[in-house]
C-alpha cells in the first residue's frame, strides 16, 4: 500500500504523533531525575508522581473512549489536546511538588482521552487489510520521537530544569492547529460512525465490557506486562542516576532511551513479519516474557555493554507486545464500540501506575546497590502476564473468538 492510499486524517495523526512524542520524550522521562536530584523528592514519592498519570488513565481512558463513541473522536481529540497545551505550560512554571503531582495527573487525563480516540479514528478510516500497517506506522512514529526527544532533552538540561516543557507546549499547540485544519478539510464519512448515543448508555457499556471474559483477562495479562515495561521510565533512570556502581548514569540512561527507540525501528518490521505468521495474542504473550528477561538483565549486569544488551532484549519484547495490541483490540471489539474498547485498554495503566510506585519503594528498601533482588522481583512480576494471556488464548479457542463482531 502506498502512502497516497492512507487516509489524510491517518497521516496527520501519524506525523503528529511523531512530533508530539518527540516533545514528550524531551521532558517527561527526565522528570523523575529532576524531582529526586533537584527537588529532593524521595524515590517512592517520585514514583508516585510519575505513576499518578497512569492511575488517572485507568478511568480516563474508559470515559474518554466512551465519549468518543458518543460524540465523535474528533471532538474528544480537539478538546483534550487543547487542555494538554496548558498542562505542559504548567510543568514549565511549576515549583511545588504538589503542583507536579496535579499536573502529571492532568497529563494522564489528557493522554487517556486523546490516545483511544485517535486509535479508534485510525481504525474507522482505515480498511481492514491496511490496519496493521497504519497501527505500526503510528508505533514507529512514537519511537522515532522517542529516539530524538531524549537527545534534545539531554542537551538542554531537562534533568535539571523544567523550561523544556515550554517547547513541548508549542509543539502540541501546532499539532492542535493542524488537526483543526485537517478535520475541517476532510469530513469523516458518516457511515463510519454509528449512532452509539441512541442505544449504548454508560451502564450498558460497562455491562458489555464486564461480560467479555476475553477482554477482561487480556487486560489483566497486559497489566502485568505494562508493570514491567513501566520500569524503563521510572525505576531504571533512578537506579542509573543514583547507583554508585554506574558512572554518568543520567547520560547512560539518555543513550539507553535512544538505543531503545532505534532498536524498535530496526526490529519492528522483522518482528511484525514473524508475528503475522501467528496470532496477535501469541505475539503479545511472547513479548511479555521477553520484556521480563530484559529486566532480569539489570539484575545480573552492571557493565554498560551488557546493560545495552538487556535493553535490546527488553525492546524486542516491547515491540512484540505493543505492535500487536492495537490490532488485537481492533479484532475483538464491536465496530460501533471501538472507542470504548480502545479506551478501556486504559485499565492496563494499573501496571503503569503501580509499577513505578513498587519500583520506587523497592529502591528505598533495598537501596541502589542491591540491583539483583530489585530487578529479579520486578522481572518476576512482569512475567506473570504470560500465564494469564495463555489462559486468554484458551478462551478464544473455546469460543472461536478471532475477529471483531457486531452487537
């Protein structure tokens, strides 16, 4: 499929994602380091501040996804990104620790409204045969942004100052303007949007999701995987920055982020090709296990080359999990409830919220030198997602649940 055959709205979202994530990775990954080194916040409290955005995302994603089905993805995307701009301005001006906590909660709320709405819109405007490509282009855009952002953040001192958030706010403002223009030029076909508001209430939406055992247990399995993945932006940077064993830990972490993003771009195509031979769920299962092995590497190794090797393994698992998650949800969700299902995937943020908190508390308890126990436990928690997802695979076989259905 040529680029010309991708819907203009899809191209806008993919390109916008690239620059928005570049701006985000220029600032947010350094926030934990800034809070502990500049503001003197304890690792546990820093983990709580980082994790609160995911906690808010638990309910924000579900509500945002439901509202996007009710009122349209375009409206939810426009309002959420508009508020997001001022949240980043707030980060740049913040002084108190409480303010950072509130702002990161709002950051999680905006993200949990915008992300499921954008993914649901991508699903609606894309032909089924092209969905894997479009979802993977979006994921690639995220990682290109993640490769460039930390280098910029390192150069402008994001670990010691919050001024870079002004740049993030400007980039999101530009994205907002472009979205407004593209939505006005390209009207979404009404046939792609069902009148969900006439027949699906919030109560019924909750009932649909609670009765879907495949979705319920898939979320539980992904929670464990996300818990392990979240350590890369919370526990690992704190460990590297403060460990007496690692020299120039902040710089090492910056290059690990870049290496992670570049590795995603390199392995995404071959891993996806292999994953297409099997089911999306199988790829997610193996990815959860591989990510855990990558985390375990931090338990055994302290030399820089082996840390990069551990991140490589971690990243392969990340690709196997996240390149197929959107496709998996798209397959099992009803056509008229795409936003609801993508939004309800926000419940996987339980792993992203408790992961940093657990990691931070363990850092306080074990210290920065007992890396073996610290990362062994975190790897074990992450690997628990595999047997849960294996159970989901059995459920799908027993119910012949393979593709999307209509209510």
